């Protein structure tokens, strides 16, 4: 845990530098910048800094937007005590609090900290080897002191473990393939092991989230260039084919996760999202879902749908909807973005509609799952539902 604590501090410091903000602890009060950038700073520090929420440790943030703000939570996020008057909806674990619903927005689902449970069921299957993952409403595997769940599906420890497994498998596969071909080509001893080790490191880098797609692009460009300049022999082509076949068979080709994501299908110029009806939906819910899908398809043909990281700053969609003069949504309905923010939709009045809560949350979670492992900027050329 000490290594992870140090890593969190380094990440927080890096984010502060990237956002061009003062040091996170003892800098002078901020006198510049937009509220959006300041709120991003709050979120980054709350999410990544030391003692950000585990157990009952105090989360103290000084000199953010010119005031001192402190929060004390219990393990599950119930606010015990706070000081300061700075408006801020990014609270427990750095997640956005919806004051209208009295719930936290954890992307795929909303979290009720008073019960320590998510508000709706998990749409993903658990693992038989992990009994806590089979509980459909559990937060952070019932261990919020050591874990947190920013996605609404898997706590971060589980997510990091899955990523580590992927990287390990790809690295070992690359090592073994290169070693076998090195021996076939007559290399022995240290030379063969050195060549295999380099391949393993490249495989690990290609399977690493965020940097993986860029490493893949460089490897592909290098292979194409070597082929065009006549540097590759028949056995080199055989080795490249082996990497591709093994990668696809493992479902981890290139580490992008696309091959292991059943909610997307490749298409010319991008991907197609494949959404599913929930079995309990009646004709009305299905009609709402189909209208939503049609709106997404219309947008895909008239403009461009691309995966992006949504920025939610300030008031919630529900608050913005009612403050624009609309009536309070009836029970069982959410205010939905017609074109989802995660598909680069606008956070504007024209892009809001009422949608049954079960439809809104299910489709939002499915879209989030489908886009989660894809590089940002991936184009969505169409959407289907069945």
C-alpha cells in the first residue's frame, strides 16, 4: 500500500502541473482561471491524493477557489463534518454528488452512500471465483476502506488486477513467440533471451491502457516500413502472423480491449454500438429505447459521434432542465442527454429529453461499457438494439 500511496501523490502532483495550478497544499489562493478548471482541480486532487477518502481520514483541501474546504466521511461516504462554503459537488472519492437525487454519479450507476449500495443492478456478470462480484448492488466489494468504484461496475483494485493480468499474458506470449523464432533463426543463449525480453516489454507496453494504442501504431508502422523496404524475410512474416493469431485468440490483441468487448462491432471508418433490450422492459420502454437509438443514428449520419470523456461541471442535467422552466420530471423518469456526453453530445437544453430511468441508465451503462476500453476519439458510425 505504501507504493500505491506514493504513486497517488505523484499522479496528483502531475495533474496539478498539467492543469497549471499551484501546488496542492500551501499555495496562495487562486485568483485566476475558470470555475471549470478549478472544479477539475478539486476532482483530480480528491480522487488521487493521499488520504482522499479511505476510512475516516480527513479530506482537507486548502486554497481552492480562495477558501478552505474540509470534509470528514465514514468508510462508505456519509458526510460526518465539513467546513468552508465553497460550492462543490465533487465530494466523496472525488465523484459528483447529485443534490436532487441525494446520490453520487459513478458513471454506470448511482451510489447511495446512506445504504452503502448502488441504486440499480450491475449490468455485468460477476466472477464465480469472486463471490463479492456476484452481488448486484455491492459497492467496492463491501471493502470501501481499501477500494473504490469509479466506474459503477468494478472496484479499482479489481480493474487494475484485470489490466495487470492482460499485460502479463500479452508480455509472456510475446516473449515466448520471439524466443521460439529466435531459436529457429539460430540465435542461442543470451542473444535469444535478450531478443525475447525486448519483445515481452513491447508486448506489455502495447497492452497497457492509454499508451497501448500509440505503441501499437508505432509497431504497425515499423512492420509496414520494413516490409516495403524489403527488410523482412519469410520467417519474419510467419512471426508477425503468429503474434496476430495469438493476440486475437486471447481476445487481447494490441491491448485495446476491442476484441474482448461484445458491445461493439468493427465498421468502415469506426465501430457500431450493439445495445440490448432489458428482458423486463415492456412495449413503452422499448419504444423509448428505439427512439433513443434512432436519434443516435441520425446524429451519426448528420454530424459525427466520437467517444470522449464527458465533463460534468456544476449543476446536474435534472437541475438544468427544471431551471429552464420545465416541469419536474415525473417519478420513474430521468433527464437524459439525447446524444450522450460520452459520445461528444452537447450539455445544452436542446440535447435534453425525458427518458424512463430504467432505459436511461441501462443504455448509458451499455454505451459506457462499449466505449470504456476504446481509444478516445473512436468514431461511432451506427447504433443497433436487439
